[in-house]
């Protein structure tokens, strides 16, 4: 859809109290334009964190679109926007927040948990920016294949909740402990081990080679 | 910037976590096929409005050792040690879950 089309539909939905028919028609058009995209995003993330369950997928997509219907004018395009990718990114963020909240609510109170006050910093040397710039999807996939399926799911779930400078929320540790029948201490060890493997793989496989060595 | 932050940003930029910017959406669409499979309410999106917010009733995760063994065996045998495509692994998991229900 064009920016103008999305904006007009969001306006129509916001006027649902006066013209419900137009609001529902607009909502249907948005769902048909962006439902597949959102379905793919949520489905991919769920697979990456080890959840293969259509019920979870359908719940998150349902809630994201319902929130859109409830408060359509929360979103607005950047002045510099040239296409609808900003709207897609916003849908993705709403879905991410819904998944995080839904998982937390589902698992809340199911496991007593030790309070984690501090989190060990990665002890390895800081990797250079260039290493990350030169990592492509193939290298990334190879690095992830070094991990066991369980470790990969745990790492990506932790990253789903990652906020720089903040500890992992205890709810998240609770979720992982519940899902994988383990302890918070083990979860942290798994993360450290996984990150070390990834860092080592990146260091070995993503250096820029001097031109004379390039075939 | 910490290594962890760099790794998370990298994962995000390659579409492994939820894309949160226009550039990340572009990367996601570049490396991930948008499913041809229709979302659950395709034929009647207005049901979402009637249904309202939903809570998770169950979560089916993949943690069975048997499945990991099965994947590993296929990696070793079917492809002569080379990597098993992710879409095949995904299909196996989906089937595994379906069989469990």
C-alpha cells in the first residue's frame, strides 16, 4: 500500500464510532495487505526460539491487529518516509511486545525463582566493528549451527528481551527455566558458552582479507 | 558497545529477531520468503475485532531429544555430512508437533 492509502485507512478506523462499516472495510484491507508479512515475521521468530505452535502465532497476530483497530492513530509515518516499511516495522514492534507480554503472563507464577542481582559481563575482548560489518547471513547461520538446538533457542529468546545496560528480566529467566526444565544459573552459562562460540566463529570467519589473497 | 549488543544488533539486522526499523524490514524481506500461507483470519478478518485480545492457553515448544537425534542423523546420512536445509528441519518440527497433538 502507499503511505496515503495506509493513512486514509487508519483515519477511517479511528472514526469507527461514526462509521463502523468503513472502519471494518479498511481494517480488512490492511489485514489482507500486511497479514502475510506479520504472519511470516512472527512465525520466523517463534521457530528461532523453539516454539512451533500455531496457537501462539495466531494469538500474537490476532492481538497485533486488534490493537491496531483499537488505537490506529498511535502510528504515524516519518516525514521522510517514502514507502510503507515504517508501518511494517511498527506492526512488528507491536507483535514483539505482545509476544513478550503474553509469554510472561502465561508463565507468571509457575516457578519460584532466585533473585538475580547482577549479570556477568562477557569476559572476552571487545570485537572490532569491522568483524560485524563483514558477517553475512551465511556466516551467521553457520555460527548458529555450532550451537545445540536448545542453546540456540535459549540464546535467541534472551535476545528477544535484550535491552542494553539492563539485566535479563526475572520473568524471562522464569520462562526459560520452565520451558527447558533448568535453572537460572544454567541459563546464564548456556548464554555465555553460546556467545563465546559465536564470537570465536565471527573472529575466524569474517575478517577482511588483504586484496592480494583474494582469488 | 558491548559484544552482546553487537551480536543482538547483527541478528536483528539479518531478520532473526523482530525487525524494528525500515532497514531491518528490508533485510527481513530480502532473506525470508513471505509465506504464501494465509493467516488464520484471512477469510474473515472482522472476527479479530469481535474476538478482542486473546491470552495464550498453551505453548508447545520443541525440546524433545528424539527430534534432535532425528535431525542429527539426517544431517549425517542424507546429506553426507553437509548441512540440512532449515526449511526441512522446520517441516520436521511442525510434523513432530502435529503428531504429538
